């Protein structure tokens, strides 16, 4: 880890937090007595494996980028890059629900998660952030809202911590199988995403991942079910193998993500919005 990058993120945290952390754990300022836990009923063996892999730090997001059935759309990646470029180095940019490692090219982005994983700068309750109101320049929420019990509350927190003129980038799933991290509660349509952030000035919206991503992820689960012959144990062993064998299919979204009806069966949607 670059010491200057870590100091830059610590300086941003010191500028925006509104209370002292309970403790330090690794790189993270920890504001939780204990991290949230998934309900036993919703947590599968595959989900448990994924949670263990998060301990690999920056290797985990690399594995996800390669083998995930989800291909981020060109519209989404361009919107994210353009929004980040509007905020100079040293701006208070928070990646909420970041997970482990650093998935963005900018090393001054502060990673916030419910767990003090490798690469996380702050471990805190996303529904009640220890961040001063009106102190953040850019808040990112990338595939996070489905994992919190009350997405409206997290959306309200994002709006609260933004300064006037500050921006958000939000990616949410639409057609995706269940995936607990540590749990999975909801899905949103594009009109639903716009409604969640009503009151903000919408900069851009669109498909975050296309129809092939949606179909592939579901097909992988169906294939593992068929091959497992009714055995849950075999299913959870086969699913990662099926995913590794079929992930290149997602690149067909290069052709379908711009189809005029692609939003009807998209894997997910994104929104960029500005606080008045």
C-alpha cells in the first residue's frame, strides 16, 4: 500500500467524520461494535465461499471482474469515469459498500464498508454513517442497495452527507439471481431508481449491465441445478465451475446493451445525480 495514498485518505476521513472511531483494525477506522451478519436461512455455501474470498483483498475484485457473469455497460463505465474526473484529487469521494480491495483507479477514494476487510478505510453502518452532513463531494454506491434492508434509508444518507453541488453514482441490479453479501433484499427498475433519488438533479441514467449478463447469470444457476440431479451439495460445487466455463458469453452484451428495448431485460441500471 502506498503510504502517501493512505495518508491522503486518512486526511479526507478526518475532514468529514463527526465522531471518533471505536478502534482501528488493519487499515480501517471501525465505528461498529460488531459487523452485520447474514441470516442463516439466506446464506448459501456459495455465498459463504465468496465471503471467504473477500479476505484476498485486491485479488478478489480482479477475480470478480474476470469471472463474474455481469459485464458493466459502456454507458455506465463512461459515466462513472466522467463523474470521478469532475472531482479533483483530494476531494471527499466515498465508495459506500466498497468490499475489499480498490476497484477504482483513483487511490484517494475512501472505501466504506460494513466490514473491516482488506482495503477498507472505514467500517460503519451504511444506514447511519458517522459522516457530517454536507461534507462529501461524491458518494458512490455500486451494487450495494440490494444488500441493505432499507435502500431508501441508505439513499437518504447519501443525500444527507453530500454538499450542495455534490454528486452520487448509483448502480443497482434489476434481473439478477439471489446473492447474499451478507444478505440480499431487493431489486429496482430504472423508474424505481429515479424515484429513490427524487429531489436530486438527474445528470444521467441508463443500463448498467445488459440482457446477456442477466440471462447468463440465471442460466449458470439453472445449468448447475440440472447437472446436480437434485443435490444441493453438488449444486454448490458445480456452480463455480459453470461460471468459470461460461463467463466469456457476457461479452455478447457489447451488441445488445444499446438495443432500444434492452432496458426491458437488463441486468442492472445506473444513475448519476447532483444535489441542488
